C-alpha cells in the first residue's frame, strides 16, 4: 500500500507540474512615423496550459490602447499596439491572464527616437509615480509628480477595458496623492491609466 501511495503522489505532483501555465513573448518597436511622431509595437505571445476562461490582456508601459484577446488560447497569438509616442523611452509589454493572475510575462523594448518636426524627446511623463501596496486587498495609494501644467485623466479599468473609477484634473501641476478604493468591485487584475495631453502611463494593479 505504501508503494501505491507513493506512486499516486508522484503522479499527482507530475500532473501539477505539467498543468502549470507558462508564457513566452516578444515585443519589437516599429519605426517612428514622422507625420504623427508615433510608432507601433508588435510581437507575439505563446502559452502552454493557459486558462480556458477569461481574457489575455497585453499592455505597454509607454501607452497605447491595451490589446484584449479572447479564448480559446492555443499555441501563440500575434499582437500590435499602435499610436505610442516616439521618445526613446525604455518600455515594457506585459501579458497577463484575467483568470490566472500568476501566469504573466513581460518583454522589454526601446521606443524609437522622436522623428517629427515638432517632436520633443521625453523620457518620462510623470515623475515619482507609485501605486502601493500592490498587490492589495482593495485599497491603493496613487502618487505622482507633474511639473508641466496640463489636463490629466486618471482611470482604473478592468481586464475587459471597462472604466470602474475615473477622475479629471484640469490644468494640473504639482503632487498628486490619493487613495483608490476597489473594495466594492470584484477581485482581480485592474489597470491604472493616466493620460496627459501627449502621453499615457499604464500600470497593472492586483486586487486579491
């Protein structure tokens, strides 16, 4: 009986190892378009043992509209995020499943330098941007500095792109410090999207 029990335990552990979700991916920046001073980032994401429900969200830390892929997930998928500001910044593309937040992957790339006649290379949009604690049980402290006077929009969106919290700061400059409370919403993965007049910052937050 002891041998049988040991064998069954070994089979169970092996099944758990096989069932583990694994992702790979790539991100490549396209050339700067002089008429808009923007570029597109494109690549692929591959997965083994992905979840069968939920969505796959692909975001760039340097802005753009998140890409949402629907199941079934099989093999690999390509993606493209257009309209990012060409400013030479170091960027990160994040791949994450809504129904399996622990299965994530990130890919680094560098944005092309500004190429438009009026383009100005900016390495950052906000300074001292912080969201903490993250992960959290529902309350997050969002802080950042903004030195240039501009209208700023702050949105918290779910993995389906639905806005659950929003705020507009007209002609704002200075230090922003406010608590984001998601305790009335479902637990899961959310994204904080901070949009200025020329740039966008996106950060992932996990409510567990």
